[in-house]
């Protein structure tokens, strides 16, 4: 029963096949479903999605860090210019 739900979820995510079996065929003929294989396939998909999310987070943090560094550099340059222009 759980494998059937997972197959439907995978079909909803745009997958056409699980291994060599078409999702439509698996849903039509329940005897073709191998629970362990479906679970392994689904877990691998979830693992890849989590890795992609983590990679996107790291990329975003790096971009934010670079932006904040450039902001500090701009402020530093502005303050130095102001100090040089207004030095007694």
C-alpha cells in the first residue's frame, strides 16, 4: 500500500519510470511492485533533493557573505575618503 502511494507521489513529481518499469504499468499491475526497490528509489530521490537544498543554502550564504563584505569595503573607502577630505 505504501509503495503504491510512493509511486503516485513520484508520478506527480514528473517521473515516468522507476528503474525499467513504467509508473503507469506498476499502478495497473500491483504484482510488479517490489516494495524494497521502490523505497530505495524514493529514498535516493529524497537524498538528492536534500543535497540540492543544502547546496543552494551554501551558495546563498556565500552570496550574502560576499555582498556584506563588499558593503563593508565601500563603507571603509567612503570613510577614508571623508577623513582625507576633512583632515585638518
